[in-house]
C-alpha cells in the first residue's frame, strides 16, 4: 500500500518515489500487460485532447475574415458569389461548409431559398456530429480506463489466491506482494487516466455546444437578407 501512495505523491510528477527510489515506468511495468495498455490509451487520449483543443476554436470554425467577406455579398443577395467564397479550400471551416452546402442545395431546389433555413439546420447538425467524433473517442477512453484497471485488479487478486493455493503451508508475504501490487497499481493507473479524460470530455462537449450555437446565430444573421428577399418576391407573385 505504501508503494501505491508513493505513486500518487511527488513521485508521480518527478518519476521517482522517495521511499523506494522506483521510477514511474517501473510501476507501470509492474502493472503487467494491462498497465501497458492503459499507458498506450492514455497517450492516445493526450493526442486527441490536444487535437481537439486546436480544432475547436472560434478562429478555426468561423474565421472573422470570411464573415466580413460574406456579409456584403449576402446583403446584395449574390448567392453564387457567396457559394464561391465558401467553397474556396483556403477558407474551409465549419461556417463555410455549412453555409456553402446549404446555399448550393437551396439554389438547386425547386423551392429556392425557402428551403434554406431547414437545410442549414440539417447540414449544421451533420458538421456538429463531425466535431463530436474525436471528443467521443476521449469519452470512450474515460470509460474504458477504469474498467481496465478493474480487470488488472481481478487478475492480480487471482494471482494472489493462486500463490496461496500453491504454497506449502501459509503463504509468505513476498509471494503475495507482487500480485497484490499489480492489482492496486492497475486500479490507480486506470483512475489516473479516467479522471482527466472525463473532465476533458465534458469541457470539449460544452465548448462545441457553445461555439456551434454562436456560429448558428452568425449564419442566421448572414442569410436573413436572402430569406427576406425571397419572401417578398413570393408575396408579389401571389398578389398578381
């Protein structure tokens, strides 16, 4: 138990335990194959969290320069020019994909721009789901890590009972220490991975919800002149 406590203390940061002088890697190795699996998925989680932190930013999802270019174009109801701006690979973003695909589909539809808002909502949901995918991977690791730790605990306890069964007479503490240590270490490793992954998963999902809602309001503002112009034309035809 002292080894486990030392793992959670300064030794976790410095890679050394003051009591035993063992490195963090040695503790992980003592966790066996399950400990190595937990280490590998933790590295994957770090990569996914870093990628999402870089990806889920307002400047990446809705560049201000693109918004300023689209505003006068859409105010003039120049749909084709707006589509060209959105489909430019250099300006590819969440906003450009949602707005570009929506304008393209509405322009080809027999209902014209009357279908624009529903199309924006449909494509916006698809693009939002794409943002969630990597975040869901982080959530999956947060769920798997403690289960792997529990699996390591069970394996370690089985090893301890096997040692008791095979011993001639009472089992010596040193015969049980390795299996019990593996059981406790894998549990600790699983929790060390799961806790920050759960926090990152919750933060990133909330961040996506906030940004997509904010960008949705910007898109509503941009397409308002097109929708109002379309309604005016439709009412004129009905009067005639």
